[in-house]
């Protein structure tokens, strides 16, 4: 399928997403070395968890470390961008997930983001890259570039990033998201399998941005109908976009937020908390 044509974002400097501050990096004396991090990950891995991750598309090498253990490690390491780059360089699945969580979004270069986005990931893990990118200064540029890329990991990650921007970046004009709704509606049923899931999730996120886009995304979701995504040997299901938008609005407004996007912006970044 030919790349989806994406209109350029308005020439407006985006304001940084509102989010809770991330704790600063530790001093050099307190920092964890790459060797220590890898040894900790290896010790925490299990054969059963490796099987689960493999069913979700994770590739060797990997140790099979639970997300609970990763969360504990993140609290210990905090932000360590140099360690994140080194962890990514190992090619190990668990190390790369940890890298997403401890990297500094402000220090991710264009080349770093392109390299990370070009690597196939286990289903669901692209959301960590999307969050990391959305928190940094290159998010809008990368959304344009990746959505215009040929079929493959970068374009899939472009749709994931689109969803993150819908929830986090208040500066982007609604019209741009409206165009993305049209692109999703036109292409989702003929898109590659990985793109279908990311496009469906992006449509839900756009519908959670504000009341006007909720209406537009819900109408498009109803016209699109059921989206068939092959989730492999897992129990994962493709959410109904219209129903998911309504459910998310009900949850967030019940907690006193003006929108699900406002709710998300009030929380610790998803890539760290999950």
C-alpha cells in the first residue's frame, strides 16, 4: 500500500506537554553501570515470561523480565540517558524496554528516534517509544516523517506517536487531527496488520482530545465498523473505537477532568508508570 499522504503540521511551535516532573538523574557515584543493569535484568528473567513476550512478538535475545521488576528498576535508576543508549545498543528486548523508561526525552536526537522507531517491537511496546518521542522537542517533526514513511516499523510508530500527541500536546490545531481521522477512515481496512491496530488506537486517542474531536472520531469509528487485527497467539482483542471513546470520557469526567486528554496530562508519563 502506498504511504498515506500527510499534510504538514501548522507552523506553530508546540508547547511542552503538561506532565509531572521526572526525578533527576543520580550522581555519577550512584549510577548503575550497563553491566550491573544487564546482570540485574538477567537474574530477574524467567522462561515463562519469555514465552508470554514471544507470543506478543518479542524477539530474542531477551531475559523475560516482568514489568513490575522494570518499574522497580526505573525508580532506582531514575533518568540516565547514557545508560538508556547503552541498553538499547545491546539489542536485548528487556534492556530496550528499560531504555524507553529511563531515557531523557530532551536528549533524544533525530537519528536516535529514527533508529529506535525503525526496529520491530513486541505488540504494545511501541507506546513507550511514542510517549518518549511525544515528550521531546522533535515530536511534531517525527509524526510528519514517520506517517509519510513506506510500510514498516517507522510508519506504524508514526500512528502510535499520533495518538500520544492527541493526548499530550495541546498546541497542535484540531484541523490537523481532523485530517488524520480522514486518513484513518480511508486506509485502515487495507493497511498492514500492525498499522491497523495503531490506527485504531490513534482514532480512540484523537476522540479523547476534546468534545469536537470526540464527535468527529466517534462518527468515523461508526462508519469504519469492526477492525480486524491479527493479534497472534494471544488473548488480546481489538477495541471498538466508538465504545472505547465513550467509556474513557465517562471515566475521566467522573474524576472531574474536562477530557481524557486533560486527565492523561495530569499523570506521570505512561512509559514510566506502566
